[in-house]
C-alpha cells in the first residue's frame, strides 16, 4: 500500500511541475553563488597585480624618502571566501573582504567598502540558503496542506479509520512520502552545488547539509501540527502560509530591529570624529608633547632623533598613530556592541528555526557578522605588523632600495573552522520533536472528540 501511495503521489503532474520549478530556482541560486566566487577571485587577482604595480611605480619615483614613500604605499589584506560561501553569501554582499591599507590611521581605512545598488542590498542575494530557508517551506506547504483534509472532504477518511487501527500511522505514511521527495530535491541541489562550485566534502559541507535537512524536518513538523487540527483545506493553507510569513519574514525582521535598537552604535560616528580630530588637532599642538606621547606606546623608538631640520616623519606618523589611540575606546565599544548583537541574535534564534538556520548557514560558510568582526580584529593586527616593520626604516632614514619590495604581496586572513555540532543540531531537533509531539497529542485529542460526537 505504501509503494502504491508513493507512485500515486510522484506520478502527479503538479508535483513534477513544482519539483522542476524549485530545482530550477535552486540551480539558478547555485550559479549566482558561483558567480559571486568568480567575482571575488577576479578581485583578488586584480588587487594582487595592482599592489605589485603600485609598489613598483612608487618606488621608481620616490627613491630617497622612505617616510614619504610609506605615506602612499598600500598593502592588501584579504579574507578569501571558501567555496561553501557560494551557498550562503551572508555579510559579504555588504562588507568588503579585501582591504588595502597604508600605515597611516587605521580607523579611517578599515570600514571602507564598495558602493552597492541599494535595491540589491534590500533584496539580498539569491543564494541556496535563501532557497532553502524561504522557498522550500512553500513547497512543503503545497505538498502537505491537504494531506488529511482531502481525505475528509473526499469522504474517504471514515474508510481509512475502518481499515486501519491507527489512522495516525496513515497520515505519517503520506507525510513520509513527501518528506522523501523534498529531501531528494534538497540533496540533488547540494550534489549539484558540489559539482558546479567544487565544494570539498568536508565538515563544513556536512554541517550545511545536516542543517538544511533538519530545517526541512522542522517545517514538516509545522505542517503536521497544523493538519492535526482537522481543519478544512482552505483553513490549513491559510494557517500554514501565516506560519511562513511569521517565521520567514516577521520574526527575522523583529529580531533585527530589536538588536539594532537595543545595541545602538553611536560610537561608529564618534570613532570617525575622534580619529580625525585626534590627528588634525596635532598640527596646532607642541610637537614635543605629541612625540613624547607616541614614545609611551613605542618606547623602543626613543633612540631615533626626531627634531631634525628636515621634515619630521616621527612627528608625522606619531600624529597618525595618536589619532587611532584617541578613537580606540569608541572603536572597542562599537565592536563590543556588534558582537553583542550577534550573540543576542544567536540566542534568540535558538527559539526560531528560520533565524537559527540562517545564522548557522552563514557561520558554516564563514560569511556571518562574527567572522567579519574577527576579520576586522585581524586587520588591526595586520596593520600593527606593518607599522612595526616600517617604523624603524622610516625613522632611521633607510634607503628605499634596501627593502625587498617583491616580498610585499597581499596577506590573507585564515579563519579557523569551528563547528559546534551540539548548537547546530540540538535546537532544530528539539523544535522538530516538540512540533511532532504536540501534533500527535492534538491529533489524538481531536480524533477522540470526533468519535465521541459520532457515537452520541
């Protein structure tokens, strides 16, 4: 009987139309993700070549002043996306993953990003994570909303109860057929993504696939809970679509608005102002006090003579550094609040499968806000490394040609892959079990009530 029911379902023309449509949408999202990776790779190659030409050109024309040369030279620091980032583009459609930095003030540079079409930012990228999170529930709703109501409205439900001692088992069989079909579609898309994008079969890909599978399971739980109420087909459709709007649209928006209002970041503006004032106001202050304050941060540079008749590069770069120091407190406060936003979103998201899935997808793909903040923190360390490498050469009036400029190629940020399997699995599994458990109780309660009314 199960085999016959499976064949009857899969032979439906409407089912095949839906599967082809969603497979096409998934395929398009995969190609969009692939284009994203190709664009990033082209940008990285361009930056690598541009840095080489940029250094060669400036070294050719500025041969005698190391300090003047370092005013212009830029060094790229790159967060290269992993192949799996094509499945969940996340923050990388807004925040740049390539930064070209001079050794001057860091706070004026590390938040620079590209210009984007505001409409594209509003709609977001059509990646595979979007298809799974927002579109797959609609397919599940379309397959499941009349699983029970069609039997009741067609007059076959009394026959089912007569022929089966466990009518609930009959409903689970119908749901399992649809679950197999939707899961097959999901894994077909994941296999297609692996082949087209070249995603390695590693822990990240396994975690992404598992999260997608559990997310689908949760939506089958939502569907079962709704149909267990024994409502009509139209009411089931309305309730399920309302659940989709609530979970996929309203809840993420409310969570985002809450964390944005709760952890506002006026420090972003203060950081900019204090960095600029901290640098520019030094022109009106005593040079000795500026340099002595700088020496408190870098006492190893006290040995250099700074009050020479020629242009004072120690004083100039001291001004630059102190601009960052005066904005440091606000910069740290801003980063702390952004991290708090991420942590609160993750904590609240444990209760809402859509938000939890989205955050997990971007964390797995290393395209979330946590990874971007880690990249910015690493950028500060990279910038400090540049300063400590070039300050002695600037202050010591080293010859420009004495530096091996060919070794200054773009550096890369390598974020460790840390997958918390318990955090990944447990919330989704718990929500799924709760939904199915409540659905079973509701189904049995309604069935007992209808049986009692019939007997009376």
